[in-house]
C-alpha cells in the first residue's frame, strides 16, 4: 500500500495488486447523508448521480462514448457516511480514465432536464419502498431510532425534501463535497506506482481547496423502550427490533461483528436455527449491524405469520438472554471466525472492492490499515468478550416495530 498527497492536499491511497491488468479508481468524499438535514435529504445522491451525466466539456453522449471507448465502467455511489464516483478499466487506459474522471469531478454541468428526471426517479424509488415490507419496517425503525438526525431517512432522501432541492443547491453541495479539502482518491490494481502518481498529479492537482467537512453532532439517547405497531397492506407480518450499539470507532465494533454472525448472518446462526428450522415460526430471519461513523444499532428482523408474533417475540428474548448468560463454545467461535474469514476474502477478490474498502475505512476514521488487519482483530475476539458486549447491548433499551398484515 502506498499513501501520498498531491500538491493541493488531496490524499491518495494506492493498493498494488498482481494478476489481471485491471485498475479501479475512486474519488470519495465524507460529505454524504451524514451531513444532510430534513430539508435537503437526498441531495448527496442526486449530486453524485448527476455528475456522471455530462460535463462542461462533454455532452452525455460524448461522455458515454469516451468511457465506452476504453472499456471502462463509470458509476456513482452514495452511502450514509461516504459518497463518490468510480471507474474501472484496463491498466493501459488508466491515464485516460483519470482524465475522464477529473473532467466529471471538476466540470459537472447539472443539466436542468437531467436534474428533473433524477428527482422523479428518486421519488418513484421512495414510493416503491412502500411495497416492500422489509423496507417499510426499516424506515419506520430508523425514524424512531434516529429521530430527526440524518441517519433517520433512506440514502435517496425524502419526497418532501427532494421536491424542494434546486439546481443552485446541488452546485453548492457539489462545491462542499468534492473540493480538495475533502476528497480522497483510492486506487487499486496492477499498475506501476509512478504511472498513478504522474496521472493524478496532472489532472487532480488543480482541484480547488474549499470548506472542510464538519462532522455533525448526534445526540441520540434512548431512556425507555420504544414500541410501534403498524397495520400494513401486506399479507404477512414483520418484526424489526434494534438495540443501540457502537459505531465503527467504538472498541466493541469487531466483537459485535462476530456477535452478528453467531446470531443471524448465516443459515446455521442461532436465530435462524431456533426460529425457522426448529420452531417454524418465520419465513425470514436475520440480523443487521450497520457500520456507521456515528451511532449504530444491532437489529433482529423477521418475516412471519401474524399468529406467531407474540410467541416469536418471546423466543427472541429467550435466545438473546441465553446468549448473554452462557459463554459461546470454543468450537462455535472457531467456526464463526472461519466463516467471517471466508466472506471477507471473497468480498475483496476484485480491485473495485479493494479500492472501495480502503477508501471507506479512511473516510470513516478507521484508517485504511484497519481493513488490512481486520481478520487479525477478529482472531483476537474471545468468548468472554462476546459475553461482556452482548450483556451490555441486550440488557439495554430497544426500539421495536411490528407490522400487522391487512385483515
């Protein structure tokens, strides 16, 4: 791994790989959903998408032609804690890819017609979320858990705020997000370091310095259990119950990742085996522990028949209580760590994923070395660590959403 800085302060990560002569280039920013408010929710997603449509130097057709001519793939990506644009191409076309991506970063045009289309698409996507029982439960849970903080709405935003966003708002958000004070460039691939350095210096050193990312202050406190029941339009019921827990910078982060695998991230997990295989109470059983820069949660979600709701809630409590009362066996812990290792390695087989994870770890404050050393952290987790952290999480306050099916 190489790490250097351009003349204007832009930090660059370069992960040299072997094998295929393919390279992935990402320009990432910490200004994303985390920085949004109820009034502009969705602006990060709109901004990054529209940047890939056209530039001051290239119409949409010409941009698509130039990207296609080098066999590259161009995409935008917006998440809660990071937004950005990426290109993957053959190593021999890297310099051209850098020129193209720099044009997109430096000269977006934000065409009014394309802007209107993207707003309509975002609103349609939000409407379609209401047809998914899982998305409906998650969205209701997020509102209750995060109140009015930025994590409380989907990445694509809110209909009310999207309708209010103007082109000038996009331009201001773009200047904040993609200036030299905020962007990080993450490159992974089989290409020589000197080529990377020369190309990036030529095309990205002109990026102007601007307002630096200001991390928002979250003040989330759950002093009592919160329960909400919804009468939905669906033919089945759904349970989503979550507990406050550590962010990515918390000391319990890695231990909770192990806990999530033990309880619900695979078909041999405890919740799946007990609730579905043995008792036949659910159609779908799993857990979620989002990796977030600010406050996160550990949640159990289940799709089931309405008649099984009360019994299932009781069984969930029993399973969690047993989990934080009795140490996990060394054999089960060994099996879980092997599973995590396999998933980790498979998920980083491509240069695109490597550049993503290196950049993401740097953006959220873990540092790129965290992803490299992640498996060593997993190996250090003990049965006692799991017991201590689980008892802290599952004896605390919780937020639950139960969706009842239509009669």
